[in-house]
C-alpha cells in the first residue's frame, strides 16, 4: 500500500447524522461547527480522531462529531482521554465538556492532566452554569448571580481555569467565544497542532438558564497583547483581564509527556503484518 | 385526611423535601443529578423562604457531599442528603465510611439505571448494589410514604447510629404528583426530638473518629455494628407504629396486602407495589387467591418475618426491577437465602420484571401469575418482558 495522502475533507464530513438536542440558540452549536471546521482544515481522517466527554449538555458533543467517541462518566473525561492517548498515540484526542464537568466534579483531573502535559486538546464550553440539571451555579459562576437555585448569589469566588491550567503545567492556553466560529476554528487548529496539553476555554452562552449571556457577543474582544511563552506573564494578564479577552494567551515550550512502550499504529499494512498467520 | 395536616399535591421528590423541612436538619450537602434534582430545588426554595434553617452546601461532587455529611453528622448535627444512580455509585467509598463511623445520616436515593449505556429510567440496581455498605435501606412506594419515611428514618438512624437510605423509583415516584398529607410541625416535633449525640466530634469532649485500628479492634467495630443492626428491625417497627398513632398511617418492615389464604404471593419493592395492588384486586375479583408481600425494609432484611410470612404458601413470585449480572434479581437472591431450609417454603420464582424502567402493567402481572404459579422454578434468572 502506498503512503497515505491526506484527502481534502469538508467540515460536513465530521458531522454525524445525529441531530443535537441542545436548546435553540445554545452556544454549543457553534462550538460543534468550529470543531468540525478545524478537523477539516487539519485534514485529519475521521477515523484518526477521538472525541471524549463527561456529563452535561456540552458533553453530548461526541455523538454529533463523526469520529470515534466516548461519552464517559461525570468529570472523568480527562482520565479517559489520557488512557486512550497512551494506548493510541497516533490518534488526535479531543476531550470536551463543560465548566461543571471539568472544574467541579472533575477539577482534580483538570489539574493533573495539565501537569502530565500529554498531547491532547481539552475544550471546555464554559457557560457558567449547570445547564443539564437546570440552572445551578458552577465554579465559574459570578458570586452575585442571583437565581432561584442560588438566592442572593453563592458569594463564592469563581474559578480561574486558565490560570489554574498555567499553574498546573498546560502547554497551550486560549480563550475564545462560540459566537465567533472563525476565530474559534483558528484557535482550535493551533491548539490541536501544538504538542502537549492544550486547553481552550470557549465562552458558550446558555440562553436558557443564563439569558444574560446573550450579551457576551457585545463584550468579547480580541486580546490587546501578543501571545507569550512566559506562563507567569500570561497568568498575570489573565488574572487582571475582564474575562472576555479572546485569543491564544499562552503557547509554551514545555516538553510533552513522553510515551514509552510499544508503538501503536492504524496503518493497515503494518496491522496486516502484525496479525499475519 | 388526618387532622392537624395539610393536603398538598406533591411529586415524590417534593414530598421528600417537605419531610426534610419537618425534620429540622442542621446541614444538607447535595450535588444535583437527574432525577434527584427537584429535591435540591425544593429544599433551596424552602430555605430561601426561611422554612428550612439548615446550612445548604453544594459541593463539587457526590463524593464530596457524602464526605461533608459524615463529618457534619459526627459533630452531632442532623444531616440529610439526596442523590441518584451515578451519584450514589460515586459515593460508594464513603458509604462504607459513614456506617463504619456510625454517622446518623439520612439520604434519599432516586433509583435510576447505572451507566453504561446511559439511561434515566427507574431501576433499583444503584441502591441494591450498596447492600453491603452498612446502610439501613428502605424502599418507598408513593410520595406519601417517602415523606413519612424521611421523618421516621431520622429517628431510626439517630437511635441505632446507622445511616439510612430511602430509595424511591425514578419518575414513577420521584416525579409523579399525588395528594400528600403533610403533617404539622408540632406533630413531627412530638415524634422526632432534636438529635442529641453524646458521642460526637467536640473539642470539649476530645474524641476522634476513624483512626487506624489493630485487627482486634477492627473486628470489634464490626461486631458492634452488627449488634446495632440487629436492633433496627424493632426500631423500624416502633417508628412505623408511633407514626401511625399520630397520623393514621402505620408502616413496618414488611407490608401484607390480601395475603390471607393466598396460594400465590407476589414479593416486590418500590413503585411496582402499587401496580401489583391493582393486579391483586383484579385477580381476587376473579377468585384467584393471590396477595402481595411488600418489602419496605431491605437492609437489614427482616428474615424472621419473611420466613414466618411465607411458610406454607405454595408459590411466591419475586418481581425484581434490577438485574445483577451473573446471578439475576437481587431480591430473588435475598429471598432464597432468607428462606433456606424452611419447612413448607414456597416454590420461589425470580422474575426480572421492568429492568431498565420497562413498563409493567397490572394485566402483565396477571399473566405472570397464571404463567408461573403452576410451574417449578428454574435456578437461573427469568426475563419476562
């Protein structure tokens, strides 16, 4: 068999035939669009990509992407993605989910996945609310968000996921807005290409439980500074920005986790030799 | 309706929240999960209205929720939590710890299918799989029973110093709305005094919990738990009787429905009992000598009462809304064990009925009685959908 040449793919090649059940107007539709566009631009064959998730509205995304998928248990998407990547380093592994899945129940895994710096891309669709269980505050919810399920607000400091990612050892940190699929696609392409653990926070409004987030489109803005490879500088910028700074905020040079052991392959000739009788 | 109470239309989950309000807990750590979330929602609402004075804590996971329950309970606080399915499974490690540390927690679990595959349907495997964790387990048939059981459970848990789990079926009980008699606060206060624990985490007393033990002391802790477990059946009887004296609604470890002279007794738990009642009435009208034995207290299993109730009954059908892979229905296994060596034990059929939330109508139960009551039981599981 001749060496594989990447065929041209269209974004629609990565869309499954399952219709999303997200609410009309949910930001996650545009995230799905951006993911499929990014994969097309990278020319990854669908069978060379795996999309892993946990639980929540956004964690439904593997069903909607035409590639290998794994809808895991709540908060455990990163350990599952890590296990997959070490067994099949040839695959492009995307781990996706929401702020509840990633920063509440899965918060410890988030830190350790950054620290391990394995070559996967973690996409968090951050809507600052638990959407699937109908509107509880999440770790990124503003402390004064007043709702039926948090009367008067939680009074709790919100999580700073990008800073935590930097402090924990992630190698690529970016923030995008779902309502800007062109920019989000560009960032996802860079995140997937960059070695090591790439973390992309996508501000993705929940129009049902956070209708105020419809206003995000008016407040997001491109980061006024160039990306940096200095994590301390990136962290200082993120701690002092308004939370709506969009762009690649850190692109590091940390050595990614080195895999040992046998080399996996999806090359059919090699597989044929391995299993020849 | 009994006097001194309000009649409200409530779902099972909202009935639980009202039971919690009336029990006056101090600390409530809860993590949301479908289909439990309406319990948390209603408790939040009642707390915001000032009707619940408890500290409501929303931790980052069910594992953290149960961790917080244990330490809060050991200070002598009255503690409630609620969960379902995956949440209960995530708590598993701490369920052992809670009973071992003798924390008097009361929890409502909404029975839901465990993954994989994902599902949100009524199935009791989530809580039945916790049968060895040292929790008292009650199964509830209706929203009314769930409310009543929450209040009784605090008395049992705080007397025995063993945590209690009340399970009700997803949607059939958790979301179905029925008229519920909500007792007055004064009635509940009469039934359930404030929790007073002489053994508690208290700097004035200077105790610690959970320290590593040598073999002999670890063994002793289990013997003590066993001794307390053996008091639970009577505590459940007393609590159900006293509650009945106050409200007109009595409860016990088991309930017998038209079992007098029954040739066939259907044994089951949870919402399936309501369906079986209708089926039994239909069959009795046709002259079929059939009755129902409802198991309300599953842990500790009321073995002596089960042996007494089923001795001499020609045939029993166990309807299990759960499947334990490799063995079959959990209640069927438990019944076989409980009746072992009993003279005049019934022919015991284990039927996997409604696993995964599949609907089982009264007419289907009539068919099962006619199909299986004359047969010899088989050893393995029997799927009947």
